[in-house]
C-alpha cells in the first residue's frame, strides 16, 4: 500500500458558481434566512432502522446556505474523484450527491474507516462480559500468535491493538501479514505508536474467540442490523474490508454522533468505553483514540512515519470532530457539537494514501463557506503548498501562495531527524536521499505547513 499525505500540485480554487452534476438531494432555495451556518446541535432525528428506509431531509435554505456555493462544493468533490457524498445536520440529510454512474444503491469499500466498526464491536463484546481490553491478546488467541518471546507477547493487550501501540514491527515486508512470523518485536507494548494493519485485523479473531460466535454474525446482529445498515465484510488479500452504500456509512456516523445510541435503542451502553475511544488513547499520537482519528489536538502522527506533526489533523474542521478515515479518502467526519456528519466515498482525491487529512481539510473549507452570510475572505479558502509528484524519485515541486517568493523547507526522516534544510522557490532536490518516507515542513509568509513525502 502507498502511504503518506503528500499530494500533487493543484492551486486551491476559491468557490465559484458551477452547475450541479448528476443526481443530488438539494431542495430549491426559496428563502435564505440570516442564520449561522451550523447552529448548535438539536435533538437528532434517526431514520427507521431498516436499510433503504425513507430519510428526512432538511432544506439547505433554512440554514442560510447559498446554492452557488453548494454547487462549488459538488464541483470540487467531482473534480477530485468522489463517488458519493452526504452531509447530515442533526440526523437529517442536508446535502446528498452522487457522481458518474455511482448511485444511492452502489456499494463501495470503507477501507480503514471500517476500523471504527471493529472498535465499536470490541466495546460491545466487553460490555457483554466476553472480553476485557486490558487482558493480554494471548488470552483470546492463545500463546505464540507472534514471533516475540513469551514475556514480550504477554505484555500486549487488546487495548494496545485498539490504540496501535502493540510494539510489533510495522516495517516488515508485509505489514498486513498476520502469521506469527510476520509479527516481530520492535518495541515494548505501549512505548511506540505505529499504524499497523496486522494487529488490528486480528481483533476480529479476538472477538470471535471471546464470544464463541462468528465475527460477521455477531457484527450483523449487534451493530449492522439494529441501525439499518446494509453491507458486508469482504476479504481483499490479507485485509478484510467493509462494503456498503454511502447512506449506511452515514448511519454509522449518526450513531457515533449520538454516543452509540440510535433513537431509543442503545447499541453500546458502556459510555466510558466510547468516551475513551474518541479521546487521546496514549501519549504518543494525541490524535488517535480506539481506532478513531481525533481533531482538535496539539499534534498528530500518520502512517509509515514516527514523525510528530504539530497542530491539528484537520485545521478547518470543528475541534471536537472525530473521524473514521480510510485509504483513498474514505471519510466519516463526526462533529457532535454542531450536529454534523460528513461522509465521502470514492477514489483517491490526489494520490493513493492510507490516511489523508489534506483533502479532508479542503472539503471543510468549502463546507465552512456554504453560509451566505459568511464572506469568502473570512473563511480563508487557501491551500498550503502541496507536493508533486508524490511518490517521487529525484525532484519534488510545490506551489507557493500568491506573492510569496520563497520558503524555508526542512525534511525529516521517520525518526524525526533533520535530513535536509533549504530555501526554495518551489523545487526540492531529493535525489541524494535514500528511498523511504519523509516529513516535509514548509514555512513561508509566517505560516507553517507539514506534509509527507514518499521517496522511491
């Protein structure tokens, strides 16, 4: 898999009027009320817990949203390979749009956004008394599930699987491989954060062994069916991904937005577990909970790197947002304070990557501009420098904001060590660097941007 957040050069466009594409849910704007874009969340609405059931719609006009700005959002999404998009406000659909041949009934993969489904199921299994996340993984998988010594292996708990802190080496030839020989020691459990698919994948086996039930049967009965999701788990290589419609993705986001309560039905009663899932779970990557990505923190880490990036994961999104993020920009954003759930399915917006905060942030800049009472200049619709090509071999380029002539550029390796410092007008020669992943920090005009670069 290709990792990182670096993307190709593309000047970020100020929203402009553009005709709508394909099918969309957008009630004609009869009157634009002088209301804030996102009032505080109200009592949420829940569609019937039956897949394909009728879903109430909120007219964007009642939120004071401009039709031409909605069209600009759709244009941006369509230009960046989106297949389906939904924005909920207090549970009701405000915006829904599909592109090309993709429809409301089309299925697509969640990729790693589906990790949050497994996080929820682990909480349900613990609530049932079937497992304890503080117990060693070997309690449920048996000894010898890794290549570690018995003492090292016994120190790895289910909680370490949930928080990506198992200490197992993610730099092996195949980080998706769950065979014991592929699960090697690199650090003590809890001492190192690394985005590692193999230990996560084994959580499904942990749940199955702990409950004595087939994981998929248990998942369907305890989570999918009670909230009316469609879809199923599907093996792709050594990964197991979830496929569903966009609306089912939105159903899960709505459930998470309401603290795992669906109407009068509580899916996960253990509120302490869910709170822990959507707050920093360790001191290494402040923007990671129990397989959920967290906004509003002071720093974040990304897959395939040990570099700690300063600032928020998605700077233009609400600070209380937590997200399910998957490869190629599969997104569920939950902003409970504003009653918002944003869902995007599709192909990669820029380049293939495991987790992207860059595209997500661009989408939120468009969403923040929807209110007719908000001037475009107030929103600050500007993109920082974006790297291209990425991955690269010899030279990588970036585009500086208008009127900025040069920038200070620093590259760090995966251990956080400085490997290159230069002053650049938009070109970086990386031919002398060894192949691998690097963090790139660009400082210009008093602003700092960070991104990730893959050197081939």
